[in-house]
C-alpha cells in the first residue's frame, strides 16, 4: 500500500476576517500547522428560463428571507407541492433575485428524496455542504457528530442562504440549518414537512399554475406570436397540461423541434389523452405528469426511445455519452445525436459539459417504459454492459493514478490507449465518477455479478488513497469483501480485506484496522499469498504505530520488509524503509531513522517512485534537523528538490518546498525561505491545495519586512 495520509485535527475560530480553520497534521513525529479560510460558495443552479407567475408565493418567501431581528434562528421557507409543479424553479427564481442579500454565499444540496437509493442521510449531506464551504475532502470529519459541529461553527455569524432541494423528512433538514439568524434556508419537498414549523419554518404550498399563467408560460417558451396566432388552442394546451410547468415545457419542446406544427395539432393530441390524464390525476400529480411524458415518449424515434428506456436503468444520477452508449449497446448509433434529441424534448437535463441527468419523475417514467417494452434479459444485458464500461474506464484511470502498485484482475493486463491525458485528469475523473462507480458496485452486487464488485473496488483505490471519500471507501469495502468471498477467490478476498482495513487506519481506528489486517493475514497465509501477507503486516505495523506501540510496529514493519526483499518487490522495500524511518524517529533513534530514510530514497529513486522518494527525503531532513545537523539537513532537502521537475512533479515539490523554507528560516536564510514559499504558494494555487491560504498568511509579514 502507499503511505497513509497524516492524521488531521481541525480547530475552528472566528475573527474579524471571518471563520478560520486550522488543520494540524501529524506525521513521523513532525507537527505542521496549516490554516485555510472557507471560501464564498456560489452553488445555486442557474435561474429557470421562462419563469412565470407565482407572485404571491414569491412575496411570502422573500419576506421569510428578509432580515428579522426578532428571530433566533435562520429564516426558513418550506415550499411544498406535487412533483413537477415548479417548486425548484420558484426557489431558484427567488434566490437569484435576492442573491445580494447574502454576501457570504449560497449552498445547494440535492436531498434525493426520490433518488435511486433513497434519501441522502444527514451525515452525507453535511459532508457535501462542508465541501461547499471549502473544507478539503481529506479533512471532512468521518463521523456524523463532528461534521455537524464543524458545520455549525463554519456557518455561525454568516449571512448565507442554503437551498435544500427535494427533502424527504423534517429530520433530514434540521441538522442542515446554519447556526446564524442572519442566514436563511429554502427547502423544497413533495411532502408538507409540517415538523419544520417547530423550527420556525413557514410552509408555502404550491399548486398548479392558474390558466392565464400557464398560457403565458407557453408563450414565453414557444414564442408569443404563436399564441397570438392561435389563442384558443393555446388555452386548450395550457388547460390540458393541468397547469403543470414541466408538462408545458415538454409540449413547448416538441413544438420547438417541429416549427411547422400548429398549437391545434398538439391540442388535438392532448385531447385524445384527456380521458386518461383526468383518470390518472392523483393528489401528488405524478400520474398526470407521467401521462404527459407518455406523449413526449411516443414522439421519439425508435432509437431515441430505446436510449430513453435504457437510461432509465442507469443506477447513478449523472451520466455521460459513454455510459449512454454502453446501455444502448449499438456501436453504429450516434449517441450524441440521440442525447441531443432527448435534451431538446426536455426528457433529460444538461447538468454540465458532457453530463446529463433525469428529472426524478422522468427517470421513473423511463424505467417503467423499459420494464414494459424490453425483456428482462435485455435490461440485464444493458446494465451489465454499463457496469463493465465504467469498470474499464476506472481501471484505465487507476493505472495512471497508481502505476507502481501491483494491480489485481485480468482487466489490468489489457493494453489499450488510456482515455486520459495524464495522472491528474485520470484522478479527477475517478473522483467525479465515484458516485456512479459506487452505484454500479451496489447494482452489480444485487444482480449477483460478484466478480465485478470487487474489481470496481480495486479500481477505486487511487481516488480513495489520494482524495479520501472515506464514507464510500468504507461502504463499498463491506460488499467488496463479501463479493470476493462469494466468488471463492481467496486472493481477491485478501486484497479487498486489506483495502477495507486501510480506511479504518485512515479514520484513526487502529482497533478495527488491526482486526481486519489480522483477518487478511490469516487468509493470505492460507492462500500462500506473500504479497497479501506483506501488506497485512505493513498494516498491522501502521495500526500499532498509531497506538504508540513502537515495538510491535517496528517488528511488523520489519517482517513485511523481509518478505518484500525476499521476493524482489522494490516498491514495497522503499515504502517499508520509509515507515521504519518514521517509527524509529518517533522513538528518538534519529541516526537509524536517517539510515532508513536514505535507503528508502535510494530504492524509490531507482524504481521511479517520486512520492515515496519525496517523503523519505523530507523525513531524513527532519531527523537531521532534530539532531542539530542543520546544514546537512538543508543540503539533503535541497538535493531532493532539485530532482523533482517543476513541470511534472508540482504536487511533490510542494511539501518539500515548505519543509526547506522552514529549515532555511532556522539558519537565517530568510531570503531563500521567502523565495521557496513563493513557489510553494504558486503551486498550491494552481493545484487548488488547501495549503495556499496558510502560505499566503505566512508570506504577508515576510513581504512587509522585505519592503
């Protein structure tokens, strides 16, 4: 395994400049304090096009959002109504109109009351909101109470608005309310959520548009001249849509795609369905919307209709053209053209460059059509093709992200041109695709495709290692271990158990980690899997190290090192020498630690493992400095820095630059230290690294003194 990230402890304080978060990292006995300032989030989706009516409801919400010295908590508006009635559009329209009222920004969270896996938990939502507030993914607390506490601290005394879309329950909302009476929250839900009244909420019930407002919406969407030319058919269309904005927009999209059609043509089609629409109207309105979707669906070409049905089977939320093509299973069909057709008909939404998603009701409708028109085997084949397509892309990305790691699975042996330009792009793709990869793992497990489950977890290792996401790391690990057991693949079982154990090490839970590492060790010995045994002993050493049991840590590290040396696995040798260096440094044996760090650096350099090499160099320099050999320490770190090219190893240069600057300060080389911090700041800004703010704060007094 790659070196574990250092442990992190967050402290939150407030000053005249805003909320400040101090992150103290601990690694190898060295404490480095970093400070970052939460940014100003601007997360609202765009303001809805063609928004019409809703003046009374808008006035009520604006009054709730206004400052009120008498209230003890944030303003809270709860917009309720049937699906497709325009709750989200109303909320966004109001929020964009009053955005200057909230100088500290806007947060947005999709509560997923009707998502494919049910409502998001408060803990998951808190994690997303903390990321929106600027908390680096690796520093989001792992447990729910800590997330809630940090969220309250970061929102205290701020003037910001939070938009919680598609809430399932009052409980889901309560913990996401900011801790400031100068802030405000808008919640949308198909349920009334009357429990939020006790929290100061004002319920705003949303009904269908009035007839004239529906006609106005139709005119704005298709062109007012068409309404003027056919006033009665326009009123008929608006009435037959039931005043549902989503239905009006779908009809408008059909007319826009067929400019020669008259409103009377659409009115006649809707009249044919009038009896069915009236029969399907329910209290929540979903069935009448489904009837409108049926009309749009029947207007699609055969290929577009087939893609629409297959997309309804997509287990995640956002999909891209490659996923659409995998579900369609026809290499000769122009998927981009079909997606444009669905987008133009408002059957899918554009959620970003090359990314699409369904409205919740449309997703359910598309799935129903698939269940009606496609056989079970066709549906299963389509979903399996999708899972394998995403797995193949994840494998290609992981090979770029962790090229020196021994990979498990036949797919890693397939040589093909990777669809990524480099490591950074591959890692970004893995992080963005993570929700879909997790959804595919769960879907594969449900279908009994157990070999795909553990292979997906294997391909996710790089994003977990470098970007955190411990919730997903832990959740998928549970089913990945189970899947490997069900496959009867002992080697895969060992690997999955090790990766599942690693997240507990990251979460600073050495007891749970130890239990899983011991389980992996026993299984590896049964399978005669020396690599698994070596990694298990490495993990047991790390867990003992975290508990402060240096005797056990050094013993387990040593046994793992012996196995790696015996089998010629040089990367393992480099890593274990580095770990032993940290353990010896923590016992005060700096000479022995330096010897191990230098040996680690030499081996890492031989095999091209820059990450391990940089860590070893910094470790050696730190130990030398601790023994008072400052000149030698600086020489060591400077030599290491010179071997890290700025154009291809920026992320590795950053910590080395910081350590070198600190050492140079200690010997009075302040000018050199200042120059190295300036370079470190430029790199941190370019990478979006959390250390940028602490470097900026450190450089400000240095610049004044230099001036």
